[in-house]
């Protein structure tokens, strides 16, 4: 299933993460993760990212950049991919949200908070691991142009020239 993760930054250059205990494993399996989830049928990935952040954290976000597209080949040969976006918090109230696909007694989100780079480094488990180093380097090298577009997008079709 295609998915998204969004690295949401606040005005203090902290990144938004949610604490998860996916599949209700022992406490030692809890980890902090960038908000995200599956892309619904007919949904653009950018819209899925905005929706997932709101559901999981109560924060309204604007997507500013596509950072990575990660592909994974499953054991059965099926392909899976995820878009990793950068976003900016623009409103809402920080709270621990829920996964609408799970019943109330099976929710896996435990906490939500913003973290500085140093605070991320002190967390025992984070996902994805790029949050420890590469992500912060990428922030300093962002292009000044938009490179995520949904179709139809100007310049990404065939222009018909009439003679």
C-alpha cells in the first residue's frame, strides 16, 4: 500500500513526532515516528500527508517539499512506496490523535510532541532513522523551487503548437 510520512516543522525549527506502539507490542517496542500512513484510493499523496498529520496530532500543516520517495519490494514481488514530505505547522492544537481504521481499544498512538535535533538524538528509537542526522542536513540544502506537482501541472504535458 502506498504511504506518506510528513516531517512537520514549527517556528522554533522543531520536528513533530508521534509516539507509537504499533501492534501493541511490549513497551520496549515503542518508538517516535513522523506522522503518516496510507494513501486512500483516489487521494493525492500530498493530501494524504495533510490528513494524516491532522488525524494523528491535531496540527494543520502545509506541505512545502517532497524530500524522498522510498520504494520497497515485498517478498511476494509487490511494490510498496512512501513519499516523505516536509511541512510547516500552520494551526491546530497539539494532541494525541487516533487512527480511524482502528477501534478505540486498539489505538497505537501514545503521545505527540515537537523535538529539537538534540532531543531527537536522545530518543531511544525513532523512525525513520534519517531523523537522527540526514534529515537535519537536508533542511539546510533545500531547493528554493517547488518540485512536487500534481497533474495536470504546467510544463509537464505536451504542448500542441498550432500552425
